[in-house]
């Protein structure tokens, strides 16, 4: 007998494709709580967060055989994020969410020093992005700014989808390496 709690996500997805209900149940048990907390952090409504997560799991069960899931956890969290943002737009609470997000970055939005500091930070990030090799820069901009999928990036640039993912990962690591000392300093000064 298969012990589903011992299987990794890759094996569970393979079983899910075969409509294995026990594999689906294990996926649900393993990921429901984290997805709910993630949805609740965005929506600030328990019922709505539970509905979003339930919809994702319903889609997973109904369309599991059609979906090409490489990383289950990433797929689930991305699906929940997208569904939660759609729910915000439907209930016209997107402005509240944007205001909450803006409040995370600044206690006093009118503070000129913070505004200047943010512009300087954006300038430094832009400089780091512009110093990337051309393909890396293109993949980063297409994914992070223009919200292209890896498949779309691959088609547009004539590379494989795997290469798109690898290049984006390298770009993010490069940005982290260049910006982490600066961000640490900013956090120290913003806390003061």
C-alpha cells in the first residue's frame, strides 16, 4: 500500500494526473493551511480566503490531468495569489490593498526624504538591471515588468522555457548580491 504522506510533491502530482483521490487528499492536507494564510494576508477576510483556496483545489482536481505542473508549491501559491487579486478587483477593494501595500513602505507618504530615497533606490535598481547581459536583462524585464510567462519569453527570445527560468534565477541572484548590502543599510536607517 502506498504511503502518500511519504511521497514528494512530484510523485503526488504524477498520481493526481491519474485521478488518484488519495494523492489529491495528501496534497490538500499538505498545502491547505499555508495557502489559506497566504490568501488571508491579501484578502483580510477568512471566508473569502477559504473560498479562494477551495476554488484552487477544485480546479486542481478537475483539471489536474491537463495542467503541466512542474513545481506544485509554486503553482499553488501563484494560483492563490492570482485568484486573491481577482477577488480584490471584483469587490473593488484593490485600492484598499494598494494603500496597505504603500503603508508598508512609508509611514509618512509626504516625507520628501523618503521620496528622494525611493527614487534613488529605483535608480540603483535600474542601473543594476541595465548592467546585466542583454539576454538576462530582456528576460528580467519581460518577466518582472511586463509579466510575460516563461513560455512567452522563450518564444519571443528563441530560447527554451527552461533557459528562461534559469536566466531569470541568475538575474535575481545578481540583483540580490548587488543590492543586499544597500537594502540592509536602508532598513537600519528607516527604522531610526
